[in-house]
């Protein structure tokens, strides 16, 4: 595109062409800067003034050309970068498809694959890699999905006709509660990525999202539908077929961190926050002290980030890259990402008071620079005094259990 | 942004999912209806300085998630709230029936003197109304709540809800019924008031409150 434009601009040559001959492009707009002679009906300029004006004109042209040259070079560089990026994505797709995916078990943990993984999984293989990485510990089959979906549909039917109560073994949940939860799914679907306009009533993925969430409430009535799930299911739907999305969804939610949060096990959530704070203090001591001083507890921003796996708070392409590495590294990457965000904005956050930090973190800027963002995450060390995330978490859980024995109402 | 204030009040917005809590907050702050809003997970925030009878009051508003399941999380945000908007949807009896639960929580967990205004939202959807004005205003009276029907869509009564609630708190402070220096009152002196006071005793009280919220 750039060369085409440059080529076109070369035809209408301006008089000062000898100066520009060695440039490989022609400035686009300087041709519009034409020094007109004074209209004939006016007295001629004094020679000195004319000379001065000519000089000023030439300076203007030189400046304009300089600027345009710079812009053209920038465009060229951007184009080159885009080509390089496209080429590297193309290469990555080949590597993933031909080398890694066929040999998943042996290759998934190799250094080379892990590095490639960090760069972001190409969208065309993303779903496959996520599925493999999340696994199917629960052994859910497509048939099981169909069964759960059929039961969900039965419930919806009986709800809408107001007919007899469907036989249900949802221990511990009242009929009213289930009803509310089914109603809430309907309400929340329309409020899931509303700007994409694909999950809303009449959109192409509305029914799919509805089905997966409904099927899940039948598969796990003990967990049911919890706000935040619709975002996770939506991101999976964007990358996988319906039944596979359901399998990934159920297995993902079955991971310890997700179970703790989606069951709203407050005690365990606080343990996660405490572990997070250990690494927060280690990595960003100044900001940590500032947050403490302002009583800004991590639940205020982490709840949204963890419940939706960043898909609500980050731009979707960045969120998917976070998911990529989350699939590789597990729950600790969610907390590392949080620290990466805090690190990226450390300077401005240190200048803010409670309410502005809270507002900022619960509504992150939309134009997050992706490379800086991942550099910032990479700079976060997930080791505290030689202890890793899992060790810290286990130690805190143990402390917690012992303290709970002492005082039953352990709250912050 | 840098307008100085005489007081800082912590406000809550509570009520069932889908009643329009975040939209009320957005309408109050941006003077616009947000028609592509997400549902709130956990808590979101807003702040605004309003002028109530010549005093500048900075509202620090905590907009909470509505799903029952999040109750154990959002409860921990009630502490030290001076005021609350308790929101139901006039087109949904279910959200109205849940008010008692929300109210119990607020009275128990926020400051004792919390001032609550009941907001029957989605006033613009009068054709689908399931809760009458009269019924809700009786409920409000019985439970010593202020009451307004609001519309986050048109903006009707939205500013009023926040302002009326703040005004009542200010009145309580002036009558001595509320002591801003008491821990957990949900009230702090704003920067303007602090500059005037600056006595060591007050400054101490201020920092004690900061630790307590």
C-alpha cells in the first residue's frame, strides 16, 4: 500500500526535484505548498522581501518534507513489522500443527514449546491447545453434554409453562433458587460482551451460550450458575465447538482455584488473596505499602479478574493471551498477571488515593499496550524466599485451618 | 477531580441482580444511560462531589454484585457505609420481595445510623409494573426508609436519590445524631474541612477512621 502511494506521488514532479532525487519516495502534500507570484495587479515586491519569502518558503518545504519522510519511514517500519508478525504467526501455526499437536504428551513441556507458547497461541490452533492443556479429568463425553442439555431444556420448558415441578435431585437448593438461577442466566447472557453483539438475543452464539450454562447447572447443581461464568463460557465458545467448549468449561471450573471462587468459599478465597499479597509485597514493596496505607485490599480488584479470568477487564485479544499462559502455568499465572498489571501502572497508582485506585483497577484503560503488558508480567517473580506459589498457598491454607479451629468466625 | 470537599461519605448500592444498580451509578456520574453494560462481578466504584445546601460532599460509592451467591463477599463491603441505595425493579416482584434480606444485612453490617433510600428503578417501564408505588412507599415507611421511583434510562430521580440520602446524613450530623468522628460512621472530613480544622485531636480521629474502613 505504501509503495503504491509513493509511486503515485512521484509523477507530479515539483521544481525542486534535484534535492529529492536520492529519496525513494515523494512527499505527498508538499506539492500543495506552491509559492505563488504576487498577482499582477499589485506592485511587485521589493527584491529583498521576495528573497526573504522565497527563503521562508523553502524552509517550509524542507520541514514538511522532513516530517513526511519520517512518517513514511514509520509507516514502512510498521508494515515490515506487520509482515514479520504475520509470517511468524504463519510459521507458528505450522509448528503447532505439524510438530507440537501430534506429539503433545512428549512436547508440551519442552522449553522450546513453552517459549513459543508465551508468544501467544495462533487463533487457529488456540482452541485445540486450550482443550489439551485443560484436559478432561472429568471424562465428560459429547453424549453426557447432550444429556445435560436435554435436562436443562426440560427445566426451561417446565418453567415457561409454569407446569409441574420436574423431578430433581438438586440437594440443598430450593426450587425458587434454581428458578432464579435460570432466570439469571438469561439476564446475564445479554450482558456478556454486549459490544460484540454475538451473544445477545438474536445473535449467532446466544443459544450456544445459553445451552452451555444451562447444561452446566444440570451437570453440577451443587455449583449452579454463578456470575462470571458467562464470560468464561463465551471465550471458550469463540475458540471451540459447543460440546468441546462445554468439556473445557466444566474441567476448567473444576480446578481448585476456580472451585474455591465459584463456590464462593470465602475462607479459601481469603487464603488466595493472602498468598497473592506475599508475592505482591515481594515484587512491588512500595506499591504494596501504599495499598496497605489506603486500606486497599486485593479482593477489590482480584474478584473480578479471577472470576472472569480477565476476559471482562482486559481487551479480548490480551485476555486470550493471558488464557494461553494460564493454560500453560495454571492458577499462579492469574495472580502473576494481576501483579503485572499493578507493575505496569505502578507509577500512577502510587499517586492515587483509595477511591481512584479502586476505580482504576476495576475499570482498566482500554488501550493497554500489549507488549509492555507482557514484559511487565514477565518481570514478576513468582518465588518468595525460595518458595513457590503452591508452597506459599499450602502453608497459608494450613495456618488457616489451624486458626479456624481456634476461632470459628475468621474474617479479615 | 480536585474540587475540595467538606465531607466524604461512603455509599453502597445494593439489591438483586439486574435491577439496574450499575446503570443508576453510571447515570448519576456520567449523566448518560449505559445500554451495553456488563454485570458487576464483586464490586465497582464511582465517586462524585455534590453540593448539598452549600456543603461539598464527596460520595465514595460502592456498587456491589447482585447475585445471592456473592452475598458473603459483598457483605464485607458494608462496613462503615454512611448511606445506601437499596434498589429493586418495579417490573419484578421477586426483586421487591428480596428487600427485607438486603435491609437486614445493611442494618446489621453497615454503620448503625446508615441512611437508606429505597429506589424502585425502571420507572420508565410502567406498562410492565409489578409493584405499585403505594405498596413500596408503605414498605419504606414501615422500615424508616426514604423512597423514590427512579429511571436510570431517563435519569428521572437518579441525582435526587443520591442527594436526598446525602442531605439526610448531613442533617443528622448537624443535629448531633451522627458523629463523624465515631469509628465506622462512614463519614470522614473532606480535605477542605480538614484544612480548616487541623487540630491534632481531629487529625487523629481522621486517621483512626481511615484504618477502620
